[in-house]
């Protein structure tokens, strides 16, 4: 049976890919019937998007999955129940500009259990696919991940990130050497992490690195810890463990 989420994602899929096809003639996308569509799903006709990659592979994008289509036989690439994030071009922010010309149409899909799928040679269809995956994460995965964390865990992760930015725990050199972030970048992460790709390896490393290093430096800066973090270290360790289990799909 279809759910309201199926209906919402179908509407988003059709709207996003149809708009992209209208904007760019000859886009390597076609709206087709979803072969796995339940009979009660609202709408007829084009409820899935077929992408013809520049390598000759056919991918079918539906409200529930991405599948390879080989002669009409579908094999799952990624189920959206398991999708927790994606990266464009590269997993590393610092590599995206350098690799853009050669690999602008590559996506990394991050799945529960720290699994990863690489979709390459997507051609210009990569852009509406990214827009659609953003909606999938918004309506499904990201909110599920955040709902898997208690409010106090989310707040404690935020407090730790802010403490690393404004407190005396790290010099500018420490942040770059130990956390691989400069202070302005970490300030953005502290403000935005709840709306970022929680499964992205770089974000995971940043959050885990900050919380681990804060714990190591708590005694050295006890007054700042009490003022900026304000909870016993075991609560931070507990929040870090919850964060790891959630983003790795172990909950």
C-alpha cells in the first residue's frame, strides 16, 4: 500500500524532472511509469524518471529507490529507506573544485551501515537527481536521523561545536591540524550541522573530532567547559556514542 510519503515524493519527482526537461531540451531523462507503483498511488503515467547515463547504463529513479534497468530487469542500486546522505563529485569538500570539470556528474550515495554507492557518468541529469535526492532526505532520511537523537543529544552536539569555535580549547592552528577546519568554517558547521548531510564522512569526522578533543582538554580548561558545555564529560561521551550509532545506521 502506498503512503502519504510515496505520494509526496512522487509529486516532487515529477515536478523536479519535468521542470528540468522543460528547461533543457534533450536532457538525458524520460518520465515513465513506475513498474513498482502501487495501484492506489495518486497519478498516472510518468511517475518515475529514467536516466540514460553517458556510459550507456539506464537508471530508474522512483519514489522509493534507484535501480539499474538491464533489458527490463530491475536491480536495486539504493533503497531510499536506507539513504542517509549524498555527496556531489567527491566525498571531500577540498576536492570538489579540482575534480569538477572531469567528474561533475558523479554522486556518492551514503547508506545505513556506513555503506556507499557511487553513481558515475550521470550526465546533466545529475542536477535534477541531486535536487530530488535533497527532497528525499528532507522528507525521509534526514528527519529520521534527527528524530533518532533525543533533543538533548542534538543540543549537546551543537554546544560542543560552538565551544570549539568560541572557547579557549583550540588555537587556530589546532583546529586546522586536529579537526581539519579553520575557525570560520567550524562556525558554519556549528550553526548548520542539523541541516547538513549527516552521513557525509567529513561532517562525521568534524563532529567526532571536536567532541573527542574537547573531552581530552576539559581539565585544562575547566572553567570554560563549565561555562560553554556545562554537563559532565560522561554526557558528552554518551551524546557522541549516540551520534555515531545514528549516522552509521546502528539504531
